């Protein structure tokens, strides 16, 4: 949550900060601001609202300052108004800070600083950081032969509990930028004669593809000619320059109206990329290089626990079916926020798999730490290369689907399920299923991208279904077996971006309560594809029809029988039941997308949400 960008170089900083903030806006978008410095005083401009609201209050032409920090906010402490927007200055105006994360002990520190004479303007935890640095900075005599600004930052950081990605300016050091990280991501892009410090590579890649990734409790001091990395305890560390793996093209809209739509339509290509090099189609073998040294342990494991949040949790639920069905490994999928606090039982030979698009979700990261502390081998299924979860896990499998910008996750879900399917087939071959069956499943899985394309062709038809039901405020999504997690995901998508209330349920559970909700015309989306539970779900469809519900069905192509039971029908190609989520979720992604657009919502930046939830 929250996006940070800072620039130090030879160019005019302001437009670079604004461009960077626009690329990070998906991380939070309730208020924004910049602080510039070029000798003399720090100049802050900030406002509630989005980056374009900030642009309206900026000086034109842009000030010539070539050092600055910027922020786009997702409020945690204090309302999303102008006073609470970042950057925050200390009360003397010498130190400016932008922050991503939460300072847990801010209330104690604030009282203490107030007693020391500091004034506070905002309700934020971040203002405490600025005033704390200023407090130490004022202690002239205690900086032991070190850059005083850097020393004061280190002293302050040691007092903070919680998480932070910080970019900091000091008006006495007009050519110095300091960044620090604990629990929230921070990357320094290293260009020729310029540096961009940001929460996410998306704000950097336009300027350079070389970067260093700070680890927790590390800081970087940047000056025009060099950067120095240290621990916050002042121990110098050497960090390798890494290549940022994605291009500017990947994060631009490329002719689509929204990132979400682009990402939905990218799925055939990115799933092929995700499988490329992992599925050897000639020999029908799966090779998962990232976890190769853990395959023996996985094959012998007695229990798998998957942990994740949001859409990634739904992918984990599909994975649970896959591991149990193909490899007969007892598997549970747990919300990371519950797992981390439930005193989990981790027995010998338990393997934990954390699933996360961003690799930064605070609860998932904490669940990883919790599992490691209890002695489990922890593997990651992550999209963002070098992210906190990718680094915290013992080994892992990257999705390789490129950046996902739309707040509502789409291509990451199908890629997570694809990775889980590849792993389950491989473990299945080693534990439970015959080589012939494994070969057949590999063949079927590799057909999925083409089959998705034929679903995307129905986008206009799905838009008509969304339009016909646009005024309904309550929807049900129902599925059984492998398609039960898809029902949950379909409901989540609709809630996230169209703000329509929706519930996802295992279809048979409907009669234990939710059936009472059904009134005339209420849409009920059934996933009724061919499979062992087809007849059962037909029964559930009739139960809803009998009570006046509007029946929208996702069914297998060629199912003539279902036509007479449905008000609206969306056909998906045939595939074995265990891979159906990779197809049946597509119509539901498109349904949510079209409903949100038709309702006039900002699909890529839905209200109150953020792409990467780095707070509890
Ligand atoms: C947020 C996003 C969701 C995402 C969830 C988990 O809530 O809005 O789209 O599914 O976080 O994110 P992760 O990056 O861990 O997959």
C-alpha cells in the first residue's frame, strides 16, 4: 500500500516524480504529494485525491530542483485529506519523509516528542518519523564523525516498531537522498548520473533497468556520484546490481481501455510463457527448476499447507483439490491472516506453500516467517521477482506473467493455478498416478491457452449479460468441486470492482441459508460444466429457478440440455474437471469487468482497495 518514488540526478525532478507516482498509483490513490529540494528550503505540494489532482496544484513550469520525493497514499492512520497526505515535514521544516508501512509505536513516540517540544500537524504515524529524525539531528554533539543526516536517520529507525519503506530529505543536505526499508519494498534504480528510489520497479524501468533491492533493516544514502548501502546499525554492505525483468511496454495499456482488460486478454500468452521451459512437450515432462532440490521432500511430504490472501487464496483452494486428487497428499489452504495467529501445527514433513502475486502481502509474509520458525520447509509461488516473499521462502516457482497492474487480480490467478497444476501433476507422477495419466494431463494443460482464447471471443456476449442484470445489487455465484473456488473468485471480482454485493458458495450449501435471499430476478451464476457433479448442480439450478432467480450458467460447449434451464449461457471448451477453473474463471472475470465499466467505475483503481496490502 502506498507508493514511494524519489529522484536524484541531473534532470528536473518534478515531472519524473509525477510520472513515477502515476505508475505506482495502483498501490494507493487517496492522496498524493511531492517535496522538492535544491538548496534552501524543502518545498511540499500535496493534496487529497489522485495524481491528476496533485498535478493541478503544481507550479508551472516545474521548479528546476533535481532532488525530490513523492508519494501516493492508501490511508492507514488518519483520513485521506491534504494534511495527512505525504510528504510530511518535521515541525521545523528541515526533514521531509514519505513512508509506506505502519509505525506501530507511533502514539508513544508522538507523546514523547510532544513533551520534547515537537508540534504535529497531521494524524499520521509518518509525521512521527520526520520529527524523530529531526530530534536526533538537533543533537549536534552526538554524531560520531559520520554524515549527520545519515546518523540521525539511523538513530530514529532504531526506535521504530512496525514496517517502513522510507525516502527522506534534509534541507541542509541538498544533494543527499536517504532510503530505508523494513517490511515494505524499496528498490534503488541506478541509471547513468541519476537514481530513482521507489516501492516498485514500475516507477524505475522507464529510466534504467539496473537496480538494487534493499533488504529489511537496510538503508541507502544516495549522492550525485555514488550510493552507499548499510544496515541501520551503520555496517556497510555491498549489494549486487540486478536486472529489472520487465519492460515499459508490459506496464502500458497497449490499446486496451484498462489494465484489467489487458491482463484478462493477456492470459493465453502469459500462461504459455508460464509453462514454457517447464513443460517439455516432446517428452511430456515437467521441470520446475526453482524447487528442483525440494522435489524429494515434496514427494515424501505427509501434509501440505497453502497460505495466501484474496485471489491467491482462491488459487490455493484449487491447488488443494489438485494435490489431493493427483498426488493424494493431505492438503489444507489457510488464509494467511488466520494461519499466522492460530498457533499452527507444523509436524515433521509438513511443507508450506505461500502464494502471492506481489510477494509483499504483509499477512502472507508473516505466515511464511511463522512457518519457518516452526521448522517447516516453505516454498513460494510468487509473481514479482525478488519480492519479500520470494526472498523469505526456501525456494519457489515464479509465475512469469509480467507485472499485474489492475487491482483486481486476473492473470495471476490463472498462472497460480497453472503452476499448482504443474506441481501436482509432477508429484502425482511420483506418488499416485500412472505415467500415461500424467502424460495425458500435461497434454491437456498445454491446450489451456488456446481454449482461453475462444472464451475471450465471447467478451461482447458477456457484456450483454452484465448489461441485462446491471441494476441487481445482490448476486450469487455457485459451483461444486473444482469450481467451488471459482465461485468464490467470481463473487470477489464482482464485489471488488463493481461494488455489487455477491456471495460465492459451494452450490449445495445454498439450501442451508442463502436460499432465503433469492427473490425474483436475483442473478445466480452457476458453473455447471461437464463432470461428476453435473447432475447435482442441475438440481441446484432448478432450486433457484423455482424461486424466481435469474440463471446465468457457465457450461461446457455443446451442452444442449442446459439451454432450457438457463436465462443466459456462456460456453467454455471441454477440459478435464481438474483444469476447469482455468477456463471457467474467464467468463466471471469478464462479467465483473463489464459490470464495473457499465456502472462507470474506475476498474483499475477500485475504491478503498490497493493492489499490494503491505499492512495487516
Ligand atoms: C489485495 C489485492 C488482491 C490480491 C490480494 C493478495 O487484496 O487487491 O487482488 O488477491 O491482495 O495479494 P497477493 O499480492 O499476495 O497475491
